[in-house]
C-alpha cells in the first residue's frame, strides 16, 4: 500500500511539474471574489439590490444592450426584483412595441404589456454595430452565465465543494470597475478602451458608468462600485431567474434523500446481519 | 439468468400466463433468485447506478424534447425557454445536463472497477466488449446532446469533432460533408444530431439488456476474482441482499448528483455554451465536455492529423482487446502486487490526460500529453502482456467463503497457490 502511494505521488508530481512551467507568464489579473447574497446553499436574491440593479440596467446598459429573453412579467415574478404587477405594467407601458398586422394588414405601435419581451435597443445586429463603432453589444439575458474567470488547477476542484457559481458576476463586477489608464507602453488601438479584466485588455465598450450617474432613492451610495455590484446581481437574476426556487427545493431534496439514505443503510445492515461478507 | 429460478406460479391465472410466456419466472430468476457473490463491495453497485442514470436521462430527455425545437435559428432560445418559462424546466434541464456527467462518472468508476478486479477475463470477455460498445454509444449520444443547445461550444465542438473524419484519405472530405448535410455544421447537422440523440439511448438500452444477460449467464466477478464454487456457501440471493445494497448506493449517488443539480448546476459545463452559436467567431479555446478530455489530449498530442485521429479512436478500441492483452490468469489486483501498482499509475495517467486535454495545446502541456499518451498505450500493449509472465501472484483463497472468513479474522481457511491450481499465464 505504501509503495502504491509513493508511486502515485511521484506520478502526480510529474504531472503537476510540467504544466505549471507552461502556465507561467502572461497571467491576467483574476477578478476578485465578491460576496453575493445568492451564493451558497441558502443564498437568495436581495430584492432591493435587484431593484437597484434593474434601474442601472434600464438607464445605462439597456441603451445599447438587448435582453431578448426577459419579459416584462418577469419583473413581478417571485424570486426576482418583485415589483408589484402595477409597477411592472407601468414599466411596460413606457415602451412602444411593434405589433400587428392589424385588419388593414399594417404593423402598428402600441404600449408594452406584461406578456411582451423587453424591447431591443436596435432593430438588428447591423444597426447595433453601426451605432457602436462596429462592435456588437452582446445580449445580456444570460451574460452572467456566459462569462467566467479561469481558476485553473487546483481551484476548480475546491470550487466543486464550495459551490462557487459566481464566476460570471465576479467577472462582470470586475469588468465594470476595471476601467483604468493603460499601463505605460501598452499599444491601445483607436476606438478601444483599456480594461484590467477584459481578455486582451482592449474592450470596445467605453467606461459605461460614473459615480452619481444613476439616482438611488434608498440611501445606497451612488458609486461605480455599488452600481456594478447591483447590476451584476441583477444580471445574475436575469440569467438564472429560478435560483431562489432551485436552492430552496435543493435543500428539501437533500433532507429527504439523507433521511432515506439513513433508513436504507440500517435496513441494509439488518438484512446482511447474519451473512459474513 | 436461467437455472436459478425457484419460481412456482401459485394462482391459476399465473400458471396459465407462465406456461405461455415465462416472464415472471425470468424476472424472478434474474432479479430475485440470482446468486450474487457474498464478498462484493460497493464498487459493484455501479451497474445499478448506471441503469438508474440511463432511466433518468431517457425520462428527462423525453420531457425536454417536448419543449425543444431543433432548428438552428431558434434552438438556443428554445433551451432558454425551457430554463425560464416551462414549469420546472430548469430542473429537468439541469438534471439532464448534469445527468450526462454523472453517467460518465459512474461509468468510469464501473470501468476502472472492472480493470482493477480483472472482470474482463474469461469467461467475461463478451460481457466486457458489450460494455465497451455501450461506452462508445454513450460517447456518441453525449456528444450529439451537447450540440443541441446550439451554443458556441456546441457549434465549435461539433465542427472540430466532425472535421476529424476529414483526416481519412481520399473520401474524408466527402464523409464530412455527408455528416454535416452541407458545407459546414449547420441546421441539417443539428437536426440529424437531434434525431440520433433520441435514437441512441434506446440502442444503449438494448445493449444494456445484452450486457446484463451476459452477466447473469457467466455470473458476477468479485473482489477476490475467484469463481463461485458452491452457490450455497459463496453466494446470497440477489433479493433482498443485492437489491437493498444497490438501492442504498443509488440514493447516496443521487445525493452527489443533487449537489450539482441544485447548487452547482453549471460547474460541469462551459460558460461559452451560454453564448449563441456564431459561425463567424471562434472561441479562444475549444474544449469538449470533461469526459472526453483524455481522448482530446491524445488527439492533440500527435502532430499528424490522421495519426491523432487513429490514436484517439485506438485509445478506445484497445479496451475491447483488454481480455487478450492481459495475460495473467489471476483476475483480481488484490492478488497481483505488480499489476496493482501499474493500475494506479495508469489511473493517474488517465486523469492527467484529462487535465492536459483541458489546457491549451502549447509548450509543456504538449510534451506532457505526448509522454502520457505514450504511457497509455504502453500500459495496454506492453506492460499488461508482460506482467502475466513476470509477476508472481499472491496465493488465492480456495473459495469466496474462505476469503470472507479470512477477511473477518477467521482461521483463514485453506489457501492454494495460484500457480498450483491453474497456470499463471496463457502462452
């Protein structure tokens, strides 16, 4: 047995030694791991934070980014920003939606309803590119799950135990707060902006938000860091609207399975009691 | 399966039915009366766990298919529709997506158990080969399933893997276009993958029936790797002994499974697959699902494309020849001191290849991949055949009952030297 372990350790050392060398150099700063209300087995969204995040999203992000999978009705559903139905309706009616054709065969504009999708800021990708210096602002519906920071070995193993699923929001928060001056000697292409956390550091999106840009009415500090935190949480909710229910049901499933496993274990022991094995 | 049943239909109706179709007798002989070696450990519960996973995948998959649409412009949105708008759609999809990973975790444990205890040796060669066929079908199914959400990794994974066939001389290009149904991965590809993804699990179910049939015909191997000498002394009936143990193991496995479904549902996936497929933008690193990574590392370690493809498929094909590559007559690694060490080295190499497959193909990673790939084949083609001649196995217990007695601190029972009762090697 001892020999086996020794052999294993030697082989493992061999395995680890070579890649580590290869990975040296050219490491980007990893986004800092923030603390989120929705992390961990009992995490839930912070309603007030989602409402603030929605405000930032609506007033800042949505000017250029679409969120095609979001319905107005989602804003009032459980486990989300929990606006009242009247509030969600009021948001919807602020937007004009193209509907039709009517009896005359013509398309027409009408105020939005709860059953409408969140309208995109541009009619098509090409229009979005033209308005944004050739770059296409990505759809934000599931962006919080479509981004992550690379942890590598052995971090990815501990993440399985700590249930770390917030790589996307950490990255978004880092990106939004990561607009700094390019280091000396860095060649920035024209039309691009330097960002500490964007892969390659050259991002088409200019610094999207500054202190005091969005008005908070609940006394929360109106800083870029706070905006980023709130909008990241909001984007996480947009990407994973049933997270609260998932974790709640998960706990119930765990309690049930643990009790069942316990009962089965003792049943098994009893059945095998008189059989040497 | 046959010959163990003590089933006697009691009622008149049951007798009438049994004499026309002996179905109840078949179930009775294979799931109730079937003799199971006493000394099986928990690694022997993974067959049941895998059966459970196949059922879970088929049931969740059938429900997903009710809400999914295989049409390139809408497939990504349809999956999001399932995640957001379908009642408990998120649950069913997370079960299905993580279920694939769980299926592979269970199958890898099942396979390594078979390798450790020599479950592939006579008379279980056909049983083992059927298992390799199931594994191949699983890989095809999983690969095509991963394409269906039509995210970036779906699209580019499909592009990379289907392109492998272009390495075949002369007809390669034609075959690839035939697979695609066009000049690139596109809507026709998505549709046929969906069709096949729905078909293959039922083929797996068919081969699983053969696999279980073969198992019940030759009987289970066991941690001591010795044959059952006396059904009365060495075995217990499947029910209740194996059933209760299997059900307990299944529930523990479900706990592990639930951890990922409910708390880390995207841990096994790749974030890029939440970006809709875009033929004009290649992801920085195209990585297959984790369970393909060792083979992906082998593929990339060979500088020549055709050579890489041959080695990758060869790495799987070599498993089918394992019963004849291993020349030792002793089954269990418990009694094979040398083999046991090489088994663990091989395991580390296999996991290491998986890690290397997830890393970019550059610098030290490539060199490490080449060393590990070489070792992978050396293990099967050189070490295993030679070990049978070099190794001096430990004495085998005379029977399973003796082994159990010895383990429980009894008198130890009579042991015989392996070489005395059976020649150690073929040859």
